[in-house]
């Protein structure tokens, strides 16, 4: 989502009304400050009713709750533009495919893969899980210093090769299964 506000149709010099006219930057600052507390909790009412963006929560619900919150907090002039989103998806942690992913990792990494039931991120998982009924497993190949999504994001070639061997092993075992 993108938040924006327009408080005047023309720019105004600070000496010619800057302290009298509403300031868009401060309005956005106050609106943003109303969204999250110093305790790291989201302050939007009903935000946690269906828990973070997870299978029971939709981007549309989050958008509606945000709009209602801004209106209630006195920020009806803050525009909210939906930039896109996907419903969340989660594969059952007990799915046999996830066990296969973990088991095939052992021959490559020397230990079974640890299953993490919920991680933040985005992607088209929902359509595969909910619409097609197939499980999804994401297998990270980063390392602690990979700096994901930063300008200097990086991958280690050795880790990439291991990941490729794991995917090949997974396909081999999956293809042989009945």
C-alpha cells in the first residue's frame, strides 16, 4: 500500500504560511505514528482478529481496516492506494511432501531440513495451495550474511550448488514415488 496526502493545491513557502497551513509531511508522520506502537503491536483495530497476513486474512481486509483506522484517527485526507497483494497460503506442516523435502535435504546438507511453519514473504503460494490443492515448500539457499532484498544482496556459489543438488535429489525421489 502507498499512503499519500495533499493538504494544498499549491506549494507554500514556510515564511508565507508554513506555520499556518496544514503540512502534508507532518500529516503523514502522524498518520504513520498511529499505525504501530513502541511495543511493536499494530494499532489498527481488528488487525489481529484473523492473525498477520495469514490464510484467514486477506489483503482486502487489511486495506479496509487501515482505511477505517485512518478515518477514525482523524486522517480522512490520507489517501491509501493498494499496490497489489496476494492472499496468504500455508501448507499443512504434516504434509508428506514437506517430509520428503526435509528428508532429501539430509543427503545434501548432512542433516534434515528444519521445517518453519510460517514465514513472512510474498508469492503466489495461495493459488497453488488453495486453488490447485498442491503443497508448496520454499527452500532457502541464503546464508546469514546474504542481506536479502538489500542493494548488496548476495548468494554463495557453494550454497547455490548445494541447493541445486537438493532440488535434483528431491525431483529424483519424488519422481520415483508411486
